[in-house]
């Protein structure tokens, strides 16, 4: 076994654990949150590094399950290699407390999916940027009447079932979430097969009545972090003001320019919606979304 790494103690802080704010230190070793008691009583060692948190609150790192781009990058129509765009956004969103995210592709052509999807790889987070949990594909299997800003010419049905899905995307590898309209799959066969393959199905752009738990996403597009102006989401032009993004020449909302920290401030009493709930959606609470012992040391400090 390799020797244990440096033991880090974050003190003079409160932490959010089990939905309660506790006056307690946070201990980290080998990039994991650890229980300090065995360290004290069995190993009989003290912290190698002590960090004064200035009486701030430590919460789990934010997880953004739906983000179309940012900082001039649009994942659906990258101006450069898609890995460069993903890494640029991964680095930029750290300042907003996001430690993990799902790059999101909007309704596009099969050729576009075949080109982009294989190039987006799952990667761990760190000083270089937030971790990539997998791809979120929003569409093209949505209700045309509820498509919002999605281009109608690319919207598809599910006539051929799961084969239609695979042919459209080219591969399901590295896809973690697919947003679709459930009325296109009335028997639920496609949804069941996607679930069997470990893919979370998000019900959206649908005429159905839904009653879901709340997960906070930014739905941010390429203008996030930049000045008002004209930008792209997919092949469509978007006019961005200081408060919203709409398809050019319309009042149809097209993603957002929100950052996750601003969303959390707006919904301050529900930090879980940006941490625990998205981790539950992906079934990764063993490693993300909490400050439980053994989870990844992904966390942010709130003043």
C-alpha cells in the first residue's frame, strides 16, 4: 500500500452535513473527506496542514447537470476542438463554485452528434477545472410544440425505438443524461433500456404533466461570463442582455447567462438542489454532493 498523503485540517468553520449546519472541522486526505477519529486514536497523528476558514460555511461543491457552454464556448457548435471548449468552461466555472458538470448538447443533426460526442471525455476535477461527469444530450427526441429554442427541423420521433437513439447519437458511451419527451415513448421501452444502460432520463420539452424533485441547473450558454451581445447556441443566433438570452428577433428564451453561485444565492435555503439532488439524479452520492466521510473532497466556502 502507498503511504497516506498529507492530512489537511480546515478549521474555524461550519459545515453542511446531513442537511444541518454544524460547527465542526473538515478533514481531508488523498482528496477524500475523512473521519478524523481513527486518525487520532489509531494512527495518533496530527494535521500536516491547517487552514483557517475565517468562520465561513463549507458546503459540497456545486454540480451543474445542464450547461450548454460559457466564456464564448458553445458545446453544440464549438469554434475549436471540443476538448478545448470543455476545458475552458471547466476552468471558468470553478470561480462560481461548480466542481462537477455535464456538458450539454442541444437538439442537433446526427452528423453533429457523431462528431462531438466521442470527443467529450469523463475527467476528474482539480486545480485545472471542474470534473466532467459525462454528457447531457437535450433532444432531439422532444415534443415539437414544446421545443422552446430548439430548432424544429432537427426534432425527431422515436419510431424505431432504442435503435433510433443509437443511430442519432452514434454512441451512448459517456452519455449520462438524455432529455426527452416521454409521450414519444408511450410504452416506456426506450426509457427502460436507457435506464438499464445507466443513463438518467430527464423528462423535458414535453406536453405531459410532471411532478419532479427540484434540481438546480444554470442552462447557461456561451455568453455566460461575457458582455451582452450576439452569440450562438447550436446553429441559432441569440441576443443577450444583462438579464436574459433570447433567440434573435423573438422573445423565446434560449438557455441562460446565469452562474451557479448566483442561482444558489437566489435559492439560498436549498443548497441541496445544487449539490445533493443532482448527485442523486446520477446515482453518485457515494462520491459527490455531500460532505460525508469517504466522499471526494469537492467543496466550496460560502461567506
